[in-house]
């Protein structure tokens, strides 16, 4: 297990784009490696039957990869920001470049786990051998008995073959494992090139300097942490007030009592305010000053979603 993780560590590092993304993608990739190992040891069991091997082998690679991809899409905040944007405002304010950046961000992040699963599966080779063993041409095997066909070849992954075919089973397994690992390394190379080109394209097309982009990333991270922390406290205090109004008292611990005393909550934010700070955000400037988020834009009192005569849409999506 440790050797396998070390072998593919270089591949996983290709996804590391920033410190926060590095941690997230690293955990996702390592979790995928562990899941694939567990699946191979516990769940994978080639049927060793003609016509079934191919379906089972492809399903063992493709179905978990598809499930991981969908989970990645669901967990991505951009997905739900896009849903909110389409529901509240439509996509009339999105240019083609902005739409491409948005979907590229969602698909790229979601692809980490399925690509990792596919690569590890190909490097291991069991699923590939199971899927394609029956399609090996007997004529390509030197002195292969003529009275044996696809049914025997399909049993090669299970080692359930006559003794006189053991050397042929080893040869077929070695050949298919070579092909599987070759496709795995090619997939790694393709992904590496795509990540490199995407990284270069992102920095070349960015309207921001390197330092301002780093500041924007820090601002987004801090705003998100503070917003979540404040929202948790606000909702707790509001819930305490409503519970007290219903029962006449509320059972609070010492920390919660201090929070209620320190932060008086008079009411809730109206829906238009929530709608104003929810949705996809593309970097914009107003009168030459940057607006780093929808919350920042709302706090500055800038109206509208699209570029105005006094504003300039930079068409740069938060990653």
C-alpha cells in the first residue's frame, strides 16, 4: 500500500495549484487510492466468463470513477453558486469566456478523484486483464492448443486453467498488464500536460498581478471563514431568542450565555440581501477599485450584476 502511494505521489502532485487546493486535492486523491485498494482486495472478483469479463472489468473502472466525479461536482461550491445564479439572475450576464472558466473550474476540481481512480486501476491492471483476456487472439500465442478458445482465455484472470496452459496464462497476463500500465502512464502524461497548459493559460489571461491574485485568494478564504463563523454564532443567538420566547427560558451553557450577551441580534437579514451575496462571482472593478466578492460588492453598495459605465468586468473567475 505504502509503495503504491509513493509510486503515484508524483501524479497526485500535478493537481496541487495552491495551498488550500493542495490540501483538498491531496486528501481526495489519497482517499481515492485507499478506496481503490480496499475495493480491489475486498470487492473485485472477476467472473472469468466470456462476455461478462468485459462488462465487469469496464464497470470496475468506470462506475466508481463516474460516482466520484458526480460527488466532486456536488461538493463544489461553484456548482450551487451556478444553480443560484441561473435561478435568480439567469446567465445573460455571462460571457462565453466566463462560462468556460466556470465549467472548467467545476469539471477540473471534480476530475481529481475519478482520474486518480482510473490511473490506479490501470497501474494495478486487474480490471484491464479481466476485461480483455478473452479478446487475446490465440494465434498471437506461440504453440497455443487449437482446441481451446475464448472460454479458456476468459478464465485466465482466475488462474482456473489446465496445467498445460499455465505458461500461456502468464504470458497473456504479462502482456495485458503491460498494456494497462502503459495506458495508465499515458493518462498521467496527458493530465500533466493539461494541468501545465491550464496553469499557463490562467496566468497569461489573468487581469490581475500575481500579488493581487494572491491577495484575492487570501481575502476569499478569510471572508468565507469569518462569514461561516459569524453565521453560526448569529443563528445560535437567534435560535436562543426564539426558544426563550416560546418556553419563557432557554437552557444555555456558559459560552452560549456570553455569546448572547456580547452579540445582540435584533433580527434576520431579508431575502434580497441573501440573494445579493449568493451566486457566481466574476472579478469586477468599479471606478478602478476592485470588488473581490459579492459580499464586498454589496457592502460597497454597487448595484447590478453586469458591467456598468462606471465599472469594468474583468471576466476572471475565483478558483
